[in-house]
C-alpha cells in the first residue's frame, strides 16, 4: 500500500484564498479502509473519496479553511450483517494557529470552527482521513432493515402450542420446600 502525502501551506492557502481539491482512493487511507466491509457481496468497488479544502481569512482575521468530503464506503449493517453502501458527505471548518502554546491557550468551546496547529507543510491527507472517520455512523444500518425477530418455539407434533413454565414458578417450588 502506497502512502499519498498531501502537503499544503495552510497559512498561504488562507491568505491567498486558494483551494485544493482531488480524490483519494481508500487504499491510501488505511485507518478509514479498516472500516470498509470486505465481503463477496461488495461487488462494486467504492469510488475514491473526493475532497475540497478552501482557504480564507475569517472575520477574526484568523487563517481558516473549510473541508468538504464526498464519497461512498461499504460498511456492515449492525442489524443484518450485510454490506451497506454508506454515503459519506461532510463539511468541517477550521482556523489555524502558529504554535502549540497558542493552541493550548484557546478556550474549549462548542464553536463550529475547530482550532488546528497550522504548518507550512500541513498533512492534508491525515486531516481528510480523520474527518472521514468522524463522519462514519457508530451503528450503520440499512434504512429498511427490520430487527431480527426471535424464532418461535417449535410446536409439538399435535400442533397445539406449548406453554413454557415460568422461571418464577420454579422459584416458588424451591421456596415451599424450605418451609
């Protein structure tokens, strides 16, 4: 498996309002590929993951970027364990800081944009893979997949249903023996 490294100067990208876009096959995203269902039923190979990173300077004059991902990945349904083609479509917004000290001083908040340690050789492939993994469902399921119903108890040969004894009835018998 080859490693595709996408290096970008995020500060220049933001300052100049530039963008980077392309496609990455799942084979170069090993952590994401581990989530991929690999069964004989997965007949159609997944398409590459498309990405677009757009740089800009935000209203607080911070170097920033938006990342959009679009693709499909085969997962296994948690209910029926059959392959499920999942539409992976997500967007994220970041602003970049110059040092770890600056990053550590930022308050933890619930803002839409996430602070990241920027660099002149920023690993875009790693960011793409992280965001794709975060966009996966924790419990993928087909939209029309019904829960498995328990199998009915086997009917006796005469066709009449049998009643199962209550486990509490057994406890009652034990309790009455002690007295």
